[in-house]
């Protein structure tokens, strides 16, 4: 699958996030994922095998799907 920065993806564990950085190393590509409710320093790097689906490709140039926003009282 062709992944790039700003793609919205679904991880194998069901969480959705945005690819904000891509690094290459000896084992291949690693993707830094921005997740809602997770502090910047805790954003995970994942491998392509950890990504279940692409929800929206940045190359599509259309608005990404809206995610459910939970407001606390």
C-alpha cells in the first residue's frame, strides 16, 4: 500500500490516526501516527504491518472524513 504523510489510517487495534512523519531504516519504513487523546511524546511509530486500512489518502485532495468528537461536560 502506498502511504504518505497526512494519510488517515486505521491501525490493526482499531484506533484511527494521521501519519505525520515517515522514517526509513534497515527494517523498512516507520510511520509516526498522531492519535486523538494521546500526547505528542506518546505518539507511536508503527510499521506498515500494523496498519489495517487507509481511511483517507492525502493525495485525494478532498476533505477527510469527520471523526466523532466527544465533548466532556
